[in-house]
C-alpha cells in the first residue's frame, strides 16, 4: 500500500477539484441527479472591492450554502440578507425546494433563524467550547 501524504499549495487545490469530481460522479451514478451546479454571488463596491459573498451549489432539488461572508465594516447593512434572498431565489429558479447550511454557535445562528432556517442537527464541542449547527429551510 502507498503512503498517505499531506498535500499543500496548488496541488491541494487540484486534489480538491479531483475529489469533488469523483464524489459528484459517484453521487450522480447512485441518485440519477445530474444537475450539480455551483452557486456563487458577490456584492462589490463601485471600485470592485468585495463587500460580501456567498458560495454553494444546487443539486437534486436542493441548495447548499457553503460560505456566506460579509466584510466587518459592512455588517448590519442588509448585505447578508440580500445574498441569502438572492441565493434562495436562484435555488427556486433551478427547481429546488430547500436550502441547507452549517454555521457555528459563535457565528450567525440568530441571523439564519430570523430568515426561516431551522436547526436540524448540532455537533457539540466543535470546535472546543462551541457548537457546529446544521440548518435547513423549506422554500415556499
């Protein structure tokens, strides 16, 4: 058997891309759902500077939000709400009826609850002293 090695830099990104390709191929073969599509949104200042962004995907009638970030000096201005609404609208446009995401107890569980997301699971002590919270929202 070959040794397990730690990969870094560009090679790590290449490996991540390959692993995504392989797991998507497996998932498609098992479920028959071939509609895997990335979902990426950005809010930029007039000068092009990134103020906020969202990254995720849609697949099999569902949406997943992997990352939602708003720059510190822009928080409280509605950018997160706008990104979330735009992502949900795009999930609906692609035929999805639910969105899932994860957050941490120190991040934004209240924000997501205010937007109709319900906790469906929790990993206690991840990271130590905090919780990893799993959320879902059924789209109307």
